[in-house]
């Protein structure tokens, strides 16, 4: 991002305004550049995050855990590190994460967002507040569920 800003004489705040979904999901996606290519060709892009977690957990190019059985709480803390949660992970977060893990362990399926909300007695808006990255990329990823089942 720093190089993209420097090359285009943009401040980071302007880049964020142009691509509100983020650098990777916005600018790179529009340009047709996928994350795997960026990771393989630009070590500075991921030098702080990917190698540290890959040493302990194998993740795919989207950051989803490849082996459900290898999950631990440290992985969840790694996933949520940039979510700016004022109170950090609360018991409400852990309740949903445990529910998702138990459901997947029992059925080898991921519950729908509606099932997860109904079972945990929360609304979609409350779930969105707890997991700002969304249901799949937030809650399910933090719970160590695979991207696709």
C-alpha cells in the first residue's frame, strides 16, 4: 500500500476513500490481481502476518484454516487482530465461535447465518457488530471452519 500511495502521490487516507473495501478487496481485485499472486511476488505484503501464523497453522490464500483439527484460540486472536474491537473478544464472541465449531464438528457442515443467529438468540445486526468482517470471513474464519464445505 505504501508503494501504491507513493507511486500515485496519494495519501493513505485518499487511497482508503477511493477503495473503501480495502486495498486487496478493492484496488487489487479491480486490477485482476489475486492475493496468491501478491503473496508469492511481494514478500513485504505479508511478511508480518502470514509466515508467523503459517508456522503454527496452515492457512489458504484467504486466511482460512486448512485443517479444522489444528484450530486453537491463538488462531482466533490472529484472525481478529485488526478488527478494532473495543473490548476485545468477549464471551458473546466465544459463545458463537464455540457454537460454530460444535455444529461443524457434529455435522461437517457450516450452519447458515440464520441458524447461527437463532441458536445464539441474536439478530443479524448484533452478529454484524460482533464480527465486523461478516459471517463467513469473520465468525466462521475465526472459528477455524473451512472456506468451503
